[in-house]
């Protein structure tokens, strides 16, 4: 499995071009709740010759967990004495992507581990991009299965396919330099439908707008 590669800011544009990323789309550090393992002055890219974010998201929980270091620790803050006395909190460090997540919401270590795995899938979908060649792109069978006969992208957050669909949508959007209408065209849905799909998940919406703002583009509004 490939290790994340870090490059300085001065070489980030050349590296992004070589790896198939747009130099006009800046790197945005993970949102609160996701622990970034790289300094903000560096750009991290997963070696595309090894494994992709889509491959990580396709793994069953046990296989994804095998790629992680698992730390158990005592949670601090509210939650009662039992929560503070037992090592029920869970931290997952996903070595291939360099992302880390934590879960300390429950007194049960098992429940926290399950939540941490779901947060890891979310983190990979939001923060690990798979390069897309727009000239050759055809939406995957999985994403097609999330589009209705009426041509609408609709898949619930509890659906096993959800984060794979989110990851592919963001891969295409990044390849289109964050232009939603162009990404919608490439995916084969209406711009309004794509905007609604992204709005339905506050974390997805926040990630997109942070990246657009950093790129000098206007933030998308809830009205589309």
C-alpha cells in the first residue's frame, strides 16, 4: 500500500499536474473532527500508482480497519465518571491516506469504533481525491445505480454506496475546477439536482464552499 507523499508549496503545482490534479484547486485541510496529519504548508497526494480513495471506500469495514492503527484512550469532558475511567474512545489512523478520525461519543468502545469507521469513510470521501481524466471519464456503475430513471442523483447517507458516490462526485467536481454545471453535465444530471445532492449533507457542502472560497470563487448558496 502506498504512503502519502508530501511536497512543499513551491513544488505543489508541478506535482499536482503530474498526478492529474488541477493546480487551480487548492488543498483544504480536513474539517473539524478530522485530524490532519500534515502541516498546512504542505500538500499531500496519495500515490495514484498504488491505491485510490475509491478503493479504500470499497473495502468492507474489517479490511479498512486493517489499514489503520487503532488507539484506545480515556475520553475527557462530559459523559460521566464511567466514560472517563474506561478507555472507550477510539482513534483510527489510516496509513495510506494519512487521515485520522476519533470517536468518543459513547461509553462503548465497540460503538465508538463503528462510528470512527464511518467518520473515516466520510473523511476519505471529502479529503482524498482520485484524479479524473475528463476526456475519458464515464461515470461508474455504482454512481449510475444511484441515479433514478428520471435522471436524479439520490442516495441516502445510510446507504452503503453513499460515500463512494460522494467521492466520485467530488472527484469530477475537482477535475472541473469546482464548476458545478460542468460537473453535472459530466455526471449526467441537472445542475439543480447536483446542488441539491451536495446541500443535503452539511459536511459535503462545507467542504465544497471552503475550497471554492480558497480558489477565489463565490460560495454556493442554499438557493443553488
